């Protein structure tokens, strides 16, 4: 009778469900340090790996936190392309900079020269309006877009005549835009003097967004080139003075 009860209780124990699927007959899990009282062999690779796993790499963390463009090693462009979101064709920075200048100058012509053509404005009033519009767009849109698409801070400064961010630079942008507008108008007048006959009633070359944007961009690039050349001359002069030559 006792044997029957023992067999029945054993069957019930085998059928007991456990969340992890373990039954009473399964062997207990051996702890990582071995069985109680069992000494672990010295030089066990598992012990070394476990100890190294939990050791903090403080120097690597400090290097990562303090990393910047100055203390980081240069990375080739081919290596950087592997980690870009898309492996397609990308425009160079100088093309992006010139296209932005050209686009916004053409938009200014479309909205202010063509848009105000129905009003009888004085020529100088129109020039001032164009200068304010072009300078404001340069300060609010063009320069901020340059800073947004720049990979590093200051990458597009060479494409700005006045790279300052403060609101105090807005009047300077407007004055520079006034110079560009005047040079563009002089370009139109010079071309019309060459192409138009003395007895012609209309000019040979009218003002339209494509050519207006092109002339403004070319004058802008010319002045940027002069600025770069003057900066090099000043830097060379400082080097000669510092070297005692």
C-alpha cells in the first residue's frame, strides 16, 4: 500500500508545471562560482574574462567625452562616406553655396522688380528696396542655411562677406547688398550701351530673374575673392613682421 502511494506522489511531482519548464527531476543549476565548497582552479579563463568585463574603461570614456575636432585624428572622406545615410551623389560645398546665392538673388528680382513693375517707383527708391530685401534675405536665410548645412562650424564662412551672427551685422549686410545691386545695374547699363543702337526705343537686355541672379552672384564672388586676397596679404605681412624680415 505504501509503495502505491509513493508511486502516485512521484507521478504527481513529475506533472507539476513550472514557468521555465523545469521539473523536479531536473538537476539544479550550478552557480557561476562552482558548487558550494568547491575551489575554482587558479588561472581559469572564465574568471579572468568576468573580471575584465566589469572593469570600467575610464580613459576611453574620458576620451569620448572630451573629443572634438582638434584632438580627434583626421578621418578620410572615403571612410566617412560609409556611415552616411545614403550612398548617393552629393553636391560639393562650393556648388551649394553658389546655388543658394543665385537662387535668392533671382527670387528678389522676381518679387520686387517684376512684382513692383506696375507701380511707378523712382529708380533710387527701387534700388533701396532691393538692397534692403537682398540684405535681409542674406542675413536671415542665406547665412543661416549655410550654418545649418555646414559639417563643421565655420565651413561656409568663406562664402559670406560678413559672417557675423549678431543683429548688429544686419545693416552691414544691407550696405553690402546695396553695393551688389548698384554693380548689377551698372552691368546691365554697360551691356545695353554696347548692344543697343543710339536710335533704339527699348533696351536690348531687360531685367529678369535669371540674369539678375547671375550678375549679383558673379559680383558677390568677385568681392569675396578680393577679400580673400587682401586677407592673405595682411597675413603674409604679419608673418614677415613677426619673423623680423
